[in-house]
C-alpha cells in the first residue's frame, strides 16, 4: 500500500496531465464544453424528478435536492469505473513504448471524474438556493464522505482495469452491473421506503455507508453516526487494499495482453 501512495505522488504531474487530457477529449468539439459537467446531472435530475415526483410520486419534500445529493456522487463512482476499466487497454500503445507506473492510468480516470464531480456541485448549490432549501452547516462535513468514496472508487477501478485487460467483455458487463447497483442503492428512494425486515440487505452494499453521508449532510442537515463513518472507511480501505493487491500482482503482464 505504501507503494501506491509513493508512486501516485511520484507521478502526480503525469496523473494530472492525463486527467485534464481525459476531460478535454470528453468535451472535444462540444459547443458547451465543460458546461456539460453542470448540465448532465441537471438534465438527469429533471427527468427523474418528473418521474418520481409526478408520475410515481414519493412523499419527499424538495425531491430534486434529495435526489441530486446522492446522484452526483453516484455518477462520479459509475463514470470512474467505466473510464478506468478501459484505461489500461486504451493506453496500450503508450504502455508498450514508455516505462511508467501502470497505476497512473486508473488513478487519472478517477481524478478526472473527481474534477467533474466538484464542478457538478455548482448546480446543486444553485438548486438549494432556488428551492429555498436550508443550507446546513453539515455541508462542511462533505469532504469526509468524499474521501471515503474516492478511496472506495479507486479500489474498484483497479480491479476492473485489470479484469478488462484479460477479458474485454468486462467493460460491457460492468455497465449492466452498474445499472443493477443503481437500483439496489438508495438513490431514487430513502431506505425507509422498504419494510424494516428487508433493510438489512442495504448493509451488504458498501456504497450505502458512503452515500448516506452525502444525503444526511446536504438534505437532512445531520451527521452520520460514528459507526456509520467507521464502516464507510472500512469498506473503502478494504476495496482499495484488495483492488490494488490484484492490480499490483498482474500489472507486469499487461504488456502481453494489450
């Protein structure tokens, strides 16, 4: 694990350059450019809010804020995995020509989407102002769940980046898994939407512990219980440890498969 942090620091400038390159490619030849980082979550939020506030109404006040407070970090998680899964294969020519730590590519994918997440917080702030939802002091707590989410995401990206090198179907399977995970995670709904006897299922989903902190801070104005905070970081570091251990084990073989 020490190697992960030392190599990340050593190649920090390259990681930053790759992250910015990823963002530029993503919005290349786009009229609105980086504004899509603000518009995408807003448009998705509008569609989901119309569906779940009008067509299939949930009795939740200011549902748009309730939704967006978790939808934004979820989008960061899902997009990071999608981009990182292709990061090694997509940079195959560079890996074959230049001696560089392989971890810079999935890390750069996470960094680029982290920048995207920070930009997308702007429409959330504007929405809170427009809807006159209270601005809670618990917003100051957001860096904590953001850190846990980033660590968890990084661990997952290492695993899927490796898997996709050996089995190219992984990138497609991942999209199906993310769709399933989206609906079994309390994003569109609150946990108490389900009967109490079934809520234990959410405890099996590590994302729940992390995303819960975002919704509590932004929408409810509460801080998570200490046990919940500890659980979120245990899940996050467990994912990072397992994901990086697998990545480190196979990284020297990538050149033969890409």
